[in-house]
C-alpha cells in the first residue's frame, strides 16, 4: 500500500481507533473457543481465527482453502451484490464443522452438493456444520446477497463505489465484503472470478481474462489467477475503462484507466500505467524473476486515498508527479508482500520497508540521489528524541500497520543493512528471500535469520536498534551509518 504522506492514517479508509481492552477481549475469546477436538474425543468446530495476534477473527482454524470460484453480480446504481462462491476446502483437522470470514447476508450453504446448517456467531463469521475428516477435500458453496456499502465491521467500511464505478481495494481486509474467504495471508489460493454487470461496463480483475459473455442487458467477465493469492489481494473493478494490453519480454500485461477521469489527467494516468512493463522488467533485474504470469495496473476515478498492490494488477488513485515512485512501490510489492506474504500482520514492515527501499533503489539507478544519501537524509531529518523513533516497526500494533515509520524506518533498515554487509551479501539476501519463499510467507524472525546466514554476521544488535528500540540508532559502522 502507498498512503499519501505525511498523514497516512488519517487518509486510510479502514483506519479506526481500537482500544487495548477490546483487543485483549478478542484474544481471550479466541483462546477460549473450542479447538479441533474435545477432551472426550468428539470432533469440534474449527477455530474462529487462524491465530494472528492483531486480528483474532481473521482466517480460520482447521481448514485450508485451495481454490475460490467466485460468481458475483453487481448492480452499480443499486449497489447490490449477489451471487455464489464455490470454495475447494481441505480439512486439516477432523471437525464437526468450520468457519469462513464473510460480511454479507447468506442465503444458503451446500457442502459437496448437500444443503447444510449454518449460523452467524457474529457479523464476521459464517459457521458451517459439516463433519469432515482431516485430509479430506470438499466443495463448499455459499449463496449470498446484500449491499456491501452498508456493511461495516470492527470500524471498517471498505466498499469503494459510486453509481459509475466500483473497485474492491483495501488492506488488510477486503475479501469479506464480496466473497466468503479464509481471510489471512497464511491461506493463499488460486481464484476464478466471474463478475456480472451491465453489458456496457468493463470488468477488470487479477490475472488474465478468460472470457466475456453477453446475456441480455448484462455481461459476465471471467478472470483467472493461476498463482495462489492472499484473499485481500483479490480485486475486481467495474465501470467504463480505457484498456490497453500487450506483452513485454513474454509477460502479458493489461492496464486500465477510468473514463470518469477528466481527459487531460486520464492521458497522464494512461502514460503512467503504460510504464508498468518497463518497471517490472527493471525490478526483475534487481530481484530475480517476476513471480506471476501477468502484470498491469488500474487507475480508478474513485478516491481511495491510497494505492494497493493487488496481485498482478495494482490499483491506483489518480497519480501526480510522483506517480512513477508509487508504481515502483506497488510493483515491488509483487515480490515483497504478494509472492512472499507476511506470516502475521505484525510483519508488515517486510512489505512496506522493502517496497520503500526499492523506491530509493529506483531513484539511485535513475540519476537521482544514492539510497545511502536518502537514508542519511532521513536520519538527519529525525533527530534524537523525535517521535519518529518511538514506534517498534517490527510489532507496530493493529492501529499502526500503515504508519509512516513502518515505511520509512523499515526502508532505512534495509539500506543500512546493505551498507553494513555490502552489496554482494545484501542482494544475495533479497534474492534468496523472494526466491526461497516464493508463493509462501515469511516473518521478521525468518528474515533476520536469513540475513545472518547469508552475511555470516551476528546482526541481532543491528535489527534490535533499527526495528525495535524506541530511539534513533547510534551513528556507528555497525548500524550501517559510517
Ligand atoms: Zn506499500
């Protein structure tokens, strides 16, 4: 994500205050919920959360979603979404039932073709009664209808639409507004997305377009993502878009710009979107092979207040003069955040710090200041005692995921590491990280361990000073500052 500096939280659609008491209560409730089996040996329900300490209801226990087949209809003037999703679900425990994350009203649930009982323990959870054995795979079909713009959860109202256009983009929560999901980056899945809308509208989503069929006044567009994806990175947009596509070094690309944007601005937006293949090509030279089989971008006329790294096809607000930097950021996320996702949300600096560092790397390889000069400038701009150094960026808390320090101090950490261990070890580290964990997840501990392994140095003190201590790191050689 790229918020607009310098007040990213104020501009985030999903930001809200959260009391420590409410968080502790949620953690406590999650801990008290039944595990996969009871003491008497009978099967229980899978847990309500996958175990993320920041968002105890995100994801679910006992299941692994392998594929989503989403069939949504969206009527823009009425803002009405209806449809069904068929999930291919593998049980990882023997269960009496399991849960999905979803916010819209549900009409029916079928498991392997048979209607089953279901309930809503709270607004975010869909509890499905279906006995499943560990290791078995099931087709779970959920039918639903409702107004996603009328739905909020935990202070978030993430539906972004007017009567001309809709784009589903947010982080860390978006899926539950338009399809039932195991909504956590630890459970990635492939996806087919079929969206039915008025026939005059374009529908864009992740991956590659498979087909479009017109039926009466409506049309259904089918998009396919063949590489596993975290649910929040799935998106669709519907509206009037200028669409361009092609292939660059064998990589298919497709970009789209809303026709709701005034024409002069729209032309600039399209010029920026058309730079996508070249930026991806540059990133491949830095980081190794692009992790997905298509790329692109979409500029919306709506005003999300941020850009987002939707897998294969980031979505952007109308970009100004710093537009290329934002594109570098979102496209760098294809490696850091999308292909290698966070293990838990507290690891967010691995996404945002790396994407911010790649902005600085782009600048230094395109005739602007070196990344070390960028680091030292920020270091000098934020003196000892500045609030900039207060945040533990390796554990910022759920209300501070997208704070400016997570980006800047995170990015500075990587450049300082580069200066300390040298270019050779540093780039071997980044390339090993995205290569070895391609399509998976990684935590701060994993990254710190790999950095130590690749460099052969004890970096414990370095990472403590740069990520965690509530103070400006000392200006030392060990901290990458001399
Ligand atoms: Zn970002």
